[in-house]
């Protein structure tokens, strides 16, 4: 391949690194703010362009394997960081987001996947794209929420003032939960068309349900006015359940009979 | 006045009581499961399950409305108990998410505790029932008196209640049968996964034609003795097409010609054939580092034509049939009065007939493209519309949740 993943990933990570450095420098030199943003945003644009290129090359949406979902994840998560900065004037989240994106691209570089154009018949459905994209955006928001919650915890420990942090992590979790619900239901509607039943307690379904319950629990705890400082711990850890659902399931004994095993790494 | 810490069971009840209550319920569930020696929950079919569910809903709603100021009922429908039950459902699901949910060895401890069938075990059923009661009570208080600002709450919670209860109470009415049909024949016999005795379905399926479309074949370099397949330089899964270039260490391959459907011809050159009989042939040029160049026709083979690979030293270069891209059955379904109706069944494109859904499920995998048998799954689920109603209510509630969330943060900032 002429445009290959490694080059795209290196270009994106370089953009994010330079953007981060420049952004830190821009605290003293405000004139650097715009180029810093342009560079950081450019990293995601590089990845978006690569996904578009890869989509054409594969003749199918690159959403089948875990590695392919990580591409989308790495592209989208910095955007959440930029949006949060724009919306709440919180500038630190984007650094975590870019670091996470680089981390996921790093995993892909260490575990190159076999380039494979085939798409099994069950995945050839109009539900394929909405189901996966809704989930990915949900995961991205919940990762950002989890990172914000961790940051809140560290501020608590250092006894620093933190006015908006808890509402940011909450709002990201709320948005993420809405998308998880849609992802779960889209998945159920698709399963009815493809496999005959909307719910079969397939291990991936069970873990998706567990992740959904984790955030359902969080929202009720928040509503009941449980100490919100403590809830930051809960939010930070909930993401672990999501990660099991996303990657971990494949390594569990229950995965042997899963219909969600199109992945190779 | 000294503010003493609240003792257990001192009113108002909260999390500790809820946690204890939930734990007792789960332990009771496991005890029943164990004492029942693995016997499942009694299964009620229509109309009895619907009747029971209706009465249960009525009981919960009227209890909620009649005793809305009673401290115990308030606690029973409150968030602390709800959260504890969510935790219990999550823990039970966790068991189901880790331990394979397959038929266990009879008499083993996991079997006696229902761990291999956790989602149809007593502890799970009991927890769900309590959860439905808790959810139903909280719902009754938001339903009466009705306020527009409670709409999001009502849609989400009622949707969840309906979807969950109908999925669980309706499960015994779900019928899933596999109907194997041979080309040119009709069948009205369906099999379940766990029985060899067929059941008669109220219509027959006649199979005109089964067809399977494959992705292009894959080009492979392998060691015939060990079966090891060598990765091509680009690490790609190589699908054969005319003009393809592939390379391994010390070996370059050019695909000079590719015929997707052909049969062996005279003088060794394959001749194009029709789709039903033809198989893929590729003409390849092999260039090795020691500068030898040769050209050769290779083929995937079929049940009727031998596979032909090219030998390269001690290794073989061959093409293998691609994975299925699509498979479909042309069928005629006929009800008892003999009304025929033609349809095409394909994965992801089921058809509806007499309240049943018909799915293209599988075929004879050994025969692949030449399969004369199609496996058609027929499914009847009379509770589906109710479950879907629940799903759509949850989604509507979620849209409002999202919208209100935005409005609230905008108001706050």
C-alpha cells in the first residue's frame, strides 16, 4: 500500500505532540494558540483522511475488526477534547484525549492486522454503520468522562479547587449513556434481522448490558445526591467495564460461542 | 443534641437495608435453585403469562398509588433499593459474562447453582421480579398525577419496564425451529437445537434454488507437509484478480489472467463456463530469485475438478475458494389452504409469513457453493411488538434526556 497505516499514524501522533507542546507554550505566548489548535486538529484530520482512504481501499466500512474500531476511536477522541474546551473552557482534557488517541494508534502499530476486504453476510446490513458508530462515539465520550473523573480525583487529593470538573464528567457520562442505550437497542434491532432474536445473552451482549448498567447505576447515584466527589472514583472505574466489553470479552472463557468474533487481535 | 448514626432498620430505611434485602433475595434464589436440584422456573405460555404479567403490573401500580406515603412502600420503590438491585443484576450478569452459558455437566456444582444458565436461574428471576416491582412503584408515582416534565422519566422507565418484562415473561412463547429443505422439495418440519424429533409448522417451504456467492479466491503460499501458511510481504489477505502482484521472500508472483468461472479445457487452457459449474482459474507467472520464470494455470478445484497448485521448491502456491459473500434461497411458502407466495431469503433479509419470520440460516458447508440444501430458520415471537414498543419508548426517553441535559447545563452556565 502506498499510503500506509504506519505513516498516517506517525503523522497524526507528530501533529498531536507538536500541538500539545505548542499549546503548553501558548499559555505564555497567546499568539501560538491558533497554530497549536490547527496542529492538534490536523492530527485528527490526518486520521479521518486515512479512514476515508482505507474505506475505499477495502470496499467496505473499516468497522469490522478491533484494530479498525481503534482507528475511529483515535480519530474521534481528540475532537471531544476540543469540544469540551470550546464548551466549558477546560483546556486540559484535550491533552489526555490526544494521549489516548496516540496510545490506541500505538496498539495498532504493535499489532498490525491482516488487510482483509471480506465482510461476512451477517455484517452486510444497514444497521452495521449506525450500530458501531453510535457505540464508538459513546465509548469516546465515556473515556473522556472517565479521564475527567480521574483528573477530579487527583484535584481532590491535592485539595485543589475544582468548580466545573464534576459537571463536565457528569455531562459526558450522561451523553455517553444516551449513546450506549442507542447502540444497545440498534444492536438488538439488527440482531432480530440477522440472527433471529433481539437478545441471546451472547457474551458481548452481556458485557454491553453490564456497561449500560454501570452507567445506569451512576446516573441514579448522582440523582440520589450521593457524595459527588466519591462518584468520581466510580466514573473513573466504570470505564474498565467498557474496556472489557470492547477488548476483554475475547479473552474470557465465555467468548467461545460469541457471534461477535470478527476480530483478529 | 447529638446526631447519632442511624442504626440498621431505624427509619427511614436506606442503602444498608436495601443491600441486606437484595443479598437475602439473591441467596434465597440460589437456595431454591440448589434445593430444586437444577429444576428451572415454571414456564407459563399465552394467555397465562400475559394474565400474570397484567395482574403483577396492576398490583404494583395500585400498591404504589394506595400506599404512596407509607415509609416501607416508599423505600421499596426508592433509588437505594433500585441501585442495589441494579448491582445484583450486574453481578449475576457478570457470572453469565464470564462462565460459558452452555449445557453443564449434570450434578456438578455450577449446574446445581445454575451458574451455567444464570439467565434462566432462580436468583436471576427473583432479582428481576423485585427490580420490576421497584421500577413499577417509582413509575406509578410519576404517572399519577401526570406532569409533562415527567415525560422523559415515564418514557424511559416505562419503556424499560415493558421491554424487560415482556422479553422475560414472553420467552416461553418464543418458537425457533430450523427447517432443512432440499432443492426441488418442500418441507413443513422444523427442528429445535436440542431435539431430533421434528415439529410440524403451519406452512410449508419449497426450495427452488440455493445459491452462494463467494469473494474472489485467496492466493496462498504454504508448506504441504506442515500446513504452515506464509504471510505475504504486505501482510494482506490476498484476493486474486487479474494484474495482481504478490511477493514472498525470494518469490514474485504476477496474476496474468483470472477466470472466475471456468472448466478445464483441452491443451491445459481452461475455458470459461457458466456460473453453476465453473470454478476459479488463475494464470500465474512465478519469478524466483534464481531468475527462473515460469507460467502456470492453477485452480481452487471443486467436488468435480481436482485442485491444482503450483510447486515452488518444497512449497506450494495455490488459490483457495473465497469466504461466502452472500447466500440466498429462492423459496415458495404455502399456507394450509395452499396459497403460494414466492420469496427470496437472504442473511439480514428475513421475510414475514403468517406471523412467523423466515431466515436464511445456513447450508451444507462441506458442499459450499454446490450445496443442494438450505437451512431455513423459522421464528415466531408474539411478544415482539410489546418489546419493540419498550425499545422505542426508551429511545424517545433518551432523546428527551439528552435534550434536557443540554438545556440544564446551558441554564447553569
